[in-house]
C-alpha cells in the first residue's frame, strides 16, 4: 500500500550541503590574498569573518546603533572591536573623543590602529585598548551612552555573562544602552544535538532573567536582518538584545 505522506527531509544532509557550499565560497575568497590591492582587505576580513561582506557588515553595525538612538555626541564602547569592521563607521559618525574600542587580541589591536591611520581618522582621537576584562581595569571612571558587542555574547557562559552585566551596570550612563546579539533558537548548533558545538545557548528569556539579577532590564529587538544585516548570511536570524537599567534604578 502506497503512503500518501510526504517524505521527511534529511536535515543533516541539507546542513552538510550548506556547510560545504559555505566552505567552497570561503576558499574562493581566500584567493584574493594573492591579488594586488585585495590582500589587506582579505587579511582584515579573515580576522572577523565572514569573507566578502566587510562593507555590508559595517553598514549593519552603524545602522543597528543609530536605529537604537546613537547620536554623534554620544560616547560608545565597542566591546570586541577587532580590526574596526564597525569601528571605522562609528569613528566617522561620532564626534571626536567619543569612541573607545576594546579587544583581547594584540594583532587585532594593531590592525585597528592601522585602519585609523589608513582612513585618516586620527583627528577623531579614538582609543583602542587591549583588555581581557571589557576594559574595566583601564577605563578609570569613564561611563558610556552606548555599549556594543557584535556576535560575541554567545561565547559567554553564565559566569562571564554575570561579569559582563556587572560591567554594564557600572559603566552605563543614566539612560544608556548595551546592545549585543544572541543566536536564535533555530540556529544549527542547537538543531543538531550530535553536533559538538562551541557556543552557549542564550535566549531572550534567559538574558532577561540574568539581567534582572543585576538590576538591569533586557528586551529583544528582533532579528538582526531587520537592521540591515546581510540576508545571505546564516546568522541573519540572530536576535538583537538591548540591556538598560530599570527606570527606577
């Protein structure tokens, strides 16, 4: 007897094909390092990934914060700034002395300073700091209107998230905002239990509960694709979280 039910798609096969295509594109982009004029761009993109989307991701990062209310006179702490994929756009947009970038990798710090020189942004007096504690040990009494952490929060377990939230509470100005993205529940790392994974699963609800313990409030602003994140990239479904102090805090 023939069954009228539709065949069940092989999700593991579909995932494998998608990953194979992604790796093929990555290898193709890797050839750019041998092309005069493109080698430096490839080196910078390889530090943060994905390859081939530098300008798109720079526009996304600036747009996300501007939609959230970032103005030129605001101060910004860019956590995990790397080689300034978003930082160049932020420094151009903000008034002088309003941008600080933090990273734990000396090579990325060096690349960031190289970017500042290359784009003639020295007059804006941006600061790039090497730190493994969000910059807390070098920032003295400074506080910020905005903090930004692009695609790094899902590396933090609850202990690191607690440290981050303590830092946010200490360093945000009244009315200030922290923004960072987490994986959506349907991210492939969580869809396939057999996949070893290397990321921490946070949800809007878990971030909200944890933030509450530190006197903060969190809300989900929606998928980052809504903020001009490239829709061809699989991280487009990441969720952008906003963290602030309670209004009576």
